């Protein structure tokens, strides 16, 4: 019996050892993507170069939370999402590499979006918040941010919750900036609450509320609004004066080995190729509705107006990124308080 038991124990030990010693498949570069076209671009890159990229699709809020939770022991190599302010927040936590290779052939607008430390690279631009509304229910829609707290729009406006929807924070920062900065702009947000502002989790929920007539006007990211309007031609879009620039950016985890750094640099250059930008437009669902920022890129999709026709403001990502946690916390308390 003892011999049998010893044999069983030995077999178990050998089996465990074999499992522990079994080689783990190399995932290649691990891409955390908050953008719809991330997996398609990763597959195209692997096909073109032979370099494997494992794409993990996440909402921007979940992507940020996962990166922060992993801290200095990341399971990711590169990440792609909307929001330079979010990238600044990660960089200030010491989680990002610096001196990333700037994209070639950037337009003058694209040049303004570069990180001084090279902590992120811009790959395109959307707008943090535009108005999409039902003209049958709202005959005189607002044109500016200052219009939103007016009694004429009481209970008719909805937006995303910035604590859940990552790309919404730059819109909130823009609102505050437009109302005098932080903390001076707090009164403006409190005025929106007093006027019956509705809060939803993310773009899809806010647009669903508009479609169900729970609200008459939704404030969402430009890409979501333009894409939604294509299948709902009865709805109209207003680009508010001003509109806040929201770059989509790519970052790299700190401490990658030299081989992964080289592969990451190749991927960053690949995503800006004209043919790959066309792929991003056609495979990106709502995220394909972006304005390219390189001189050799294809034109924006035909349903998009020329960016030069919109009065835009580019917020300082270093300033507003450093305030994100405080502002998100204050906003959550303000909107949930009776």
C-alpha cells in the first residue's frame, strides 16, 4: 500500500512538473485596444510583418482601470484609446515609456497633439462632445455650452458618466474650461444638474435614451454621433461652439525589452500608413469616424464635415490630465447628491 501511495505521489509530482515546465505560448505584442479597429489592424500587421500581436478589446474605462491595477507589472505592451488626458494620467503614475517615435507626415494640427515627453503618439482626432438631437421634439436646439442650463432645455439633455465612459472626461474638462476653469467652473456643472441633466453609462446608452425619447438631445463623442446618425437620418447633429479636440493616442508600457520596443515602434508606424488608415475607417464601426492627422492619409469619411469648418479648442492635456481623478470624484458626488 505504501509503495502504491508513493507511486501515486511520484506520478502527481511528475505531472505537476511537466505542466510547470511546459512552454507558455508567446503572445507577441499584447495590445489593449479601446478602439473598434484595433483587432483588425493587429491582424493586418501580423500578416504584413510576421510579428504576432494579441489584441484585447476593452472599453476605454475598463482599459484604463486594468492598466492602473497592473501597475508596474503590466500584462500589456501597447495600448490604443481616446484621450491624451488619460495618457497623461497614466504617465504621471510612472506607467508609460517615453520618447516614442512621432508619426511621420503629421499635419500642423497633428503636430500640436504630440506629447512633450513622447509618452504617447496621436493617431487621429475626434471631438469630445457634440449634440445629436431630434428636431421633431426640439425645434430650437442649443448652439453653445452656455445654452445648456437654460430653462428651455430642462430635463431634455443627456450625457455619459465620465467615471464610466473614459472619453467623456475630456468633454467635462472642456465644459469646466469654458466656464472659467477648475474649480471656477463647478457652478456651471451644478447648473446642468439643476436643469435636469440625465446621466447614462456610455455613448450607446445615451443614444438609446435619445431614440426612446427619454431625452431630446444627447451629448456624445463625435464619432458615436456621426455613426448613429447614418442609420437614423431623422436625427441632426450640431458641433457646439467651441468643440473640444479628442485625439486617439497610443502608449507603450514602461520597461519593455529591446525586441518588444522595436516591434512596438514598427506597429506605431504601421497604423499611420495610408492603407491602414483606410482599414481603420472601414473596419472601425463608430471609431472609424475620425479625422486623420497625417498629410498622406485618406480623406475623412464622406459624412464627416471638414474639421477646419468647426471652431475647436485643444485643452492642455498635462493640466487637465493631472486633475482627472479629483474632477471625476467631485463630479460623481455632485451628480449623486440630492
